[in-house]
């Protein structure tokens, strides 16, 4: 019987190729969008991390100050990490790491590779095993000896390294590498292992693994927070039990660690609630804030599919009207309600599966294009794929969709008088009011769902516009930037590094079309937080803050403020002659001035890096606030150092690492695009040091675009789905009115024959369509307002109830539905009553 239903359904669909094509394409768009977004949900959120028992892995951070929505996460200091390893009982292993980038020489070409400096315990905690070779052995990631003295270079761990599978393939062509030597930051290192494919650390896309180089015997710098830490729970220990133990440890941490409470970083320890060690699942840390955006996309494509189902249900209702005689004959021959139901469901599922097959093809193309266009916008992007689970999801969605809209024609078997239809020949007779109500309800639902999506898309588009046009504190037009790193092994003295950068800047300034050039350590508008303790002369922090801590340290070279277009609001900027002065000077931003010297001038005040014998810096200027932690974040405090001057401080005091810079972001103000400058910059850098690669050459607009890539991606995808939903809703309105006009053709002809004005007929049809639109828009607005909290956290510079956006959506929906209603109404008003009555 099932085979018979399938054959019969196939014959019917072949007999109506236009209907079949429209239905399959509509379903392909709805199911394909759902498949594409679910592949992202599956790859990013649902799929476990690629480690053994990943649910046992916890990520550790610290927090300073009273807990609340403004509390920020920080790293862990080496003494805190070592002490936690010793005193905890809930974790079988805890490891530490930092991430960054290194210069790597592969053959004769320099590369910049993403690195992870790890200790041996981290790889044990993760449970990874090498694909080739071995991992770091006992003590191979540590350094020993007494604490280094100020000015002395830090001791180095063994010169070994592990390559990622991806770097091994791309840089070394998959050649045998175990036992061979590669040059990393100017230091030869032996390759001891190759990682399996897709092994990563918190989505940092690690390409090379290096020893961390901690000194387990050095626990003096308790305030230096720079480590990430991951722990593996012991078998049978729950997250709640581990958290209870952690809370207990923090109540008497000082006594356990042998720390005497007092001022300074040497007495720094965990204490509830002021300084807290906290943990969360590693997968949660890896996802960051992407989960809400992805689920919003999944909900939006679900709405698109619902609109498609409503459209097809309405289309099948119209098609079933043409099949009333067939249904009547089959009923008269003994077909029961269940038999007709099976036939309708079979037709619906066949259509849906065909749409699903086409949808999978579209989804595969769309996902590949999405990952290629936005490779860094989503965490775990490399794991997004159309895999068997996604195909199973697509099959379930297709079958469920077929069942939903396949049941719609069943109304004709219980609402319409099939016997009467048989007597009338199947083409005439009264049309059931219940079926009209159902079709109108479907159209109103389509409009309401489309309004929800269009409002959400409009809010996100305006958010992206606000982010792209936010005042970042500097003039980003005609700015070109690139990054380069000088390996400490090749440039051990800070003065040598400064001289090379100065030489590069002089050569770049001489290039035709380059108006100014400078360099900085941190590139706005989105750079990592520093959060350095800083002594403010004659300042005592009040209870509850602000405390003596600066969010961002910025090392800059000559002409920095002039090149970047950052106004100096008080005092002056750095000058070339400042490099030879003995007294150290600094510039602060407006936020730092208002934070520590409210209603006073900071010019002439003294500041120094905490703590010990570090020299004092005298503030000579206040610069306009510059966005550093993201264009959507509040501006933090910022302290500018003049590299030309600080490089000569020898030896630096404890904690003074200003002269130890190696990575600088060079910036050019120029009338030339990056592409035309590329070869010139490469030649200048190669002449200075052919082992140093140029990284991320682009204009500042590209830097801004990258900083808002995730909200831009969300806005573009939601805008695409909203446009699709709007198109389907308009088609639904048009189809419903067109079919209604066809059904009422006789009635309209009689009205025109009796003297009705054609304008009245036009207005009557238009009024019906616009009434449905008004009800649908009202329902969509109510639903959008009810769900406003979902989008609130994704918006910037706009509220979910923004009247301009809502008014624009209402106007758009009104205009497009007027266009959809006008053609059927105009056709109805142009009917010739003589022709209609003669046909009847």
C-alpha cells in the first residue's frame, strides 16, 4: 500500500511540474538554511571538545574586587598556580599555558606562527597523545636556579618543540621532522613530536607548542598574572564538589601558602570575596559569547521554515480544491479518512525529502562560503561540517515538515461535502468558510513571523552601523598597519631593537605617498588587557576603588599621536628630543586623568610601575581616549611610554619590562592602499632583517571590520533570513488573494454586471489583504517585544524597542504587501462580466 501511495504521489507530482518545482525550491531554502545553521550549532556548541572525557576539563581564572556584572576575569600568577597544584584534591592534573605568536623559519622563508607555551602537566591534563614522536618529558618545560635579578635575561627551558599537524603539513610539506631542528624566534629547537589533527587550546588555533619555562622554586612575583590554567577533575568528583573544595581553600590560602598579609605583590593571595580563583567548564570558555548568537540564528531559520510550511500548506489547500472531484470519487469507492490521510502525508513527505536533498546541497555550499568569508568569526570553525548527525537532523526536519503541511488538504475530506462535489462535477459550488479561515490564519502567521525576523535583523544592522562608526579616539582614514616581531635571541639589547625600528620608520617615511609613520605595542581598537598595578604618587585608593591599577600600557615611538590623529587635550605629546632626556616622561588618557586626578590637572604628577625600585615617570600630556578593549566596551585607563626613552633604562627595576618589547605594530598615514605598499614594505623590512616576517598588512578599516566580525556576521545572516522570510510572506499574501479572486470570479462578474464600480472591487480585494497584513504586523510586533530580552545583549547603541527600526519595519511590510495585494486586486477589477457569465 505504501509503495502504491509513493508511485501515485510521484505521478501526481510529475503531472504538475510547476507546482512541484515551487514546492521543492521553497522547502530547499527553508530546510537548507536549517541544515547550515544546525551544522554550526553541532560543530561549535553540541560536539564535545577533541579531548578524552572533555566534560572533566575546567578552565581557571581569577577575579579582583567585589563580584558583580562589571567584574572582569584575569589570569593566574605562577605562585598561585603552583600552590593550587599542590593543595587541591579534586583534580588529577592541573596545567598552565600562555598563547602568543613566534617567528618560524621554514626553508628560506620566515613565517609567523601561533604558539602555545605549555608545561608538561597541561598536556597530561588534556589527555592528548602525539601522532608522531613524544610530548614534553618530566622537567623539560621548567627552568631552575635562583630568581633572576633585575636586568638579567631569564633562564631558558630546553630547546625543544612540538608541531601541530596543520603546521607540519602547510610549512614543511609533511616531511619527516622528528629529530630535525627548526628556528623559532632566532633559537634552534629540536622537533620532538607532531600533534594529531585539530588539537587546539581554547580556540587559539595553536600551530606550535613550546616549553613554558616556569621556575617552580620562584614564588616571589605573586602579583604577576599571565598564566592560563586547565585542570582535569578526578574520576567521580563533581563540579559542585570541586567548587566547594576551592571555596574552602580560599578561606585560609595565606596560611597554607605561608604568605604574610601586608602591602605589595609579595603578600598577594586568594581571599574571599576580594581576590578569587574561579573555574568553569573548558567548553564554556572556548565558546565565549558565541552561544547566544548561534542559537538566535537557529531560531531565525526555524521561523523561516515555519513560514515555508505555512506557504506550502496554503498552496496544498488550493491544490486540494482542484482535486475535490478526485477525493469525492475515492471516498465514494470506499476510501476512508485514514487512507486519504496516508496519501496526503506521502505526497508531503516526498516533496519535503526532495526539498531536503536540494537543501543539503545548498547548505554545504553555504557553510563552505561562510567559513571561507569569516574564518575567525566563530569558535571551533574548523569543526563545522555536514556530518552524519547533521544529515540525520535534516532527515528528521524534512519528514516532520512533510507531515505538517501534508495534513492541510485533509480538511477537504471532512469539511467539504465530497458527495456534493461529485454531483457538481468538482468544479463549482460553495467554498467552505473554514478553509478560508485557515488560509487567512496561515497568511497572518507568516506575516507575524516575518515581522519578528525583520525587526531583529534591523536592530542588528543598526548595531553593526553603530559599531563601525563609533568614535575610537583617532582618525582611522588613510591608515595602513602591519606587525613585526624581533626575536630576543637576535636582539638581546632593547637599544638594538629601538635602533632597528627607528631605521625602518625613517625608511618608510621616505616612501612617496607616506605622510607619517610610527609604531606602538598594542593595536587599537581591540587588544588584550594589561591590568598592571601602578603606583600613583600622593594617591590613596578609597574603599571600593578606584585602585592603583592601569588597564592598558602602551609603548609608542616618535610621532605616534600625530600619525594616529589622536588629539592631545592637555599638555604635550612626546617629542624627538625627549629620547635623550634623563627624566622619564609619560602621557595618560582622559579616563586615567579623571580616575586618579578628578577635577585636577595630571600634568607634572608622577607615576611608576609597581613596585620596588622602578623609576618615576612625570606626566607631560593627556591624550584623548582611544578604544582599546573593543569598540563596544567602555574606555579603560591607559598609560603611554616613549620607547625611544625607556629602552635606555638599564638595568630595569623589578617589574619594569617596558624595554623588553619585541612585537610592534607599525602604522603609516598614507594616500596609498596596502596592496600598492606591500612590495615596498617587504623590501624595506627584508633589507633590515630578512628573518623577520611581515604580519597582517592591512588598512585600519580592515582592523575595525575584523574587530566587529561576529556581530557583522550575525547581522548579515539574520538579514538574509529576514529577507527570505519577507519574500515568502509576500508570496503567501499574493497566492492567497490570487486564489481567492479565482474562486470568486463568478461573484465578481455578477457584481460588475449589476453595476458595481471597478474601483470598489479593487478596494475590496486590497482591503482584505491589508486587513490580514495589519493583524499579522500587530502580532509580530507583540511577539518581538515579548522576546526583546533575547536580543538585548547583542545590541549596541540601540534598544530592542527602538521606534525608528519598528516604524521602518512596519512601513516596509505595508509597502511590500500593498504591492502583493495590488496585482490580484487589479486583475479582479479588470474582469469582463460578459465573458465570466458566458463561461458559467
